[in-house]
């Protein structure tokens, strides 16, 4: 099993969720986060004063899937989240040693 963590632009969340659903990937966790990479941040004006916004709003998706679904999941996220502009995000893939569905006690692939 793998855990896919994707950091994307907030307005792309619905597109990514729908695209994942279309390819049969339905379970995911979404968290609103803030951060920056190469995009750095930007300046804004507030009551005539300019200030730096260091951390930009992003959305973090976490998906635990079977090994055989990883490539399909990654391609789907990349295609749905892509705008071609800086700040489109990143995807990280991690190993998952064990998963347990609390309600039934099912484990690993049966639990996801």
C-alpha cells in the first residue's frame, strides 16, 4: 500500500476529486494548509500599507491506495490539478505498512 500526499491549489480541489472518482479512487482526506515553495509568497495592500504574505493557502490531499493503483492516481492528480503556472503543487508517495478499518477490523488492502 502507498500513501499519496498531494499539495494543490484550493480552486482545483473539486476537479481533482471528480477526476479521482471517475477512475475509481474514492477515499481521501482533505486538509486546508498554508505554505510556499518556489512561489515564495506575494505582497498585498491593506489600508494603504503594503505587507508580505509569506504563506499561501493550499489544500493537502491524503490518499491510501493499493500499490497497483498508484500510477493511475498520480496521473489523474497531475492532469486535474495542472494549470501550468507556478504553485501548481507537489505530490509525495510514501509506503504504508499497515491499515486497519476500525469498524470491521479489516486490514491492509481490505481496509482501504
